[in-house]
C-alpha cells in the first residue's frame, strides 16, 4: 500500500518492485519522477551501483547488462 501526503502524488512509504531476470530483459518500469538518487536496486541481494550498473530515464530503469535467468530483482523507490 502506498500512502500519499495531502492527497498529492508523492508517496510517504517505500514502494518495492520485484521481478525475475530472464537473461535478456534490461528494462523495468519505475514510477514517474524516480531518479537513480531515489531508488535502491539489488540483484540476488547484492546492491547495484547507480549509473554504473543501471540508469533511469522517465519511467524506465535500464540495467547495463541483463540480469541472468532466475536472478531476483528488487527495486525500492524512496519517498524523497
């Protein structure tokens, strides 16, 4: 559940997105307005480095290399 401040579109809680790598997909969806400074990304629990391992443009987070098949992807969007 995501709560909002004063009915605005800024969440007050961390939104966690999960996915599973397939060895070919590099693009994943994030909320509009997210930047590399506002997300924490991990693959199988290993933190990824912003701009080195992934970038964000608009609503798309792009990994520089596709996460391997069955790799657990976690994207945490911060309410900042």
